[in-house]
């Protein structure tokens, strides 16, 4: 619960900071936000060492990278229809819409217990990253949640996703979360990112 409150504070800070950074982009509105991705290293000494990627339903993307990161600053780009469709398809998979963090944690606890009993050696190191994905499945194309408004939001909070994806290749929901993370982070590698000055 504390982690969720913390992430909400981080998101609020991001939106306050980015409000100055995106002056002139009148088409962007919080009601058009489709996906918000926030990632923070648990090893960071300061609470402002987090990155955010916000995707709007018209394809606009706003990115905030911490100063400690290479290329830190604010950026924007626009995703084409194909990329938007691909993201929307990932975010509206049934297992993502019905994601149950508590159930998944219990499953992983059982898996880890089995590994410990079999004395299997863990060869990876935890990435120590906390992520929060908030998204509005009914804001793009057509409603996928029948009877619910465009404002219905889904939230997924997870820690050490990269490590879990490597360790539990057989757990489909972990792999799907990893695929979503990869799709969002791949935006950072685009050659058309434009720097936005606060």
C-alpha cells in the first residue's frame, strides 16, 4: 500500500513538472492519457531518480528521464498507428486486464520454495527496480470493458520484473508484463525523440 502511495506521489510530481515542459502542446490533456509507466530503482538515494513514459491516445508520448541517467531530461515523440495498435493489444489482453498481483506473488513464493528445496542455483542478480503501470483500456478504439466508462483505470505495480522474467520463463503473465515493459522502454531508443525544455 505504501509503495502505491509513493508511486502516486511520483506520478503527481511528474505531471507537475511536465506541465511546464509541454507548454504549447495544447492537444494533450489528462483525459487523453492512455498509459503511464513509471520506473524507479530501489537503490536510488533520492526520490526523484525515476523515469516516466506517458502515452496519450492520439499517439503523443511524453518522457521524463532523471538527471542521473544518461540523456536525462524531458522528451516527446509521436507513435504511429501501428505502434499504438500494438501497445493497445498488449494492454488489453485478458490476463493483463484481470491481473492479480497478490495471486502472482503467492505463485512465485511457491516457485521459490520449490527452487530452494531442490537447491537450484540462482544465477541472476535482482535489478532492484519498482515499476508502476497505470492505463485506461477504454480510451483507445472501442471499449473492452463493457459497461465501464473511459475513465476506468487499471494499475499494475511490480518489483524486479526483469529478474522475474528471466527466472520464470514458464509463467505467462510474467512474460506478458515483461513484453509490455519492453514495448514501452523501446520508445526511448527512437531516433525521433525531441528534447522539451521546461
